[in-house]
């Protein structure tokens, strides 16, 4: 891995959660490898269509904020890497006026994004996590 690759791989992880929080599901899916797997709390989904279907089920009034910290990148070989990080997730539900809701800690998780180099560039091949602390 070159020094230039590590920030690109870290940014890929951060961009995924930024898009998720903005409800930009097309961007989320575009950051995954075509056969990418996301181990979600409600089960595993594989491939762009399955991920998009899972995301489309999120409640319309649900707002989230995923804070990604403690990132470190490990190069496995020339076309595979691993990004380990801590994810702190907050959520809330909009009221009828659309105002920002009160934040509730959804949880803190230890996460791994396994990356693969595709013809389109680096993509997330597999997302997984385990709970460190449960939400309030």
C-alpha cells in the first residue's frame, strides 16, 4: 500500500456513512462491490439490489448520524485491504414539523470494512461489526 491509498480507503468508509445519513442510498450502493456483503443487525445482504431494498425499508422519519473514528488501514495484498474503525451511531425521529429530533445513542460498534480493488477503483467488499456498547 502506498501512503496515498490509506486516506482513500478511510474516505471510502466515511463516505458510505455520510451517504447513509443523508439517505443517498444510490451512493451507498455505488461504494460497494457488485457482490458486496453487508452484515447488518437485521441480517446479511449481498449485492447492490439487496442492499438497496434493505435501505429502502428504513423509516422515512428516521434520522441518523454515524460518527466514524479510530480508523486504521491494513493492506492485505495489491487488490485487497481492511479498514478497522469504531462507529458511534445516533438516531432520532422527525416530528410533523420536520425539525431536527433529539438524538438517542443507538450504539457503539467495532467495525471492519474489507475493501477490494475493482476496475472502478476501491469498493467495499464486506461490511461487518460487533457491538461494544448498546444504545440508550
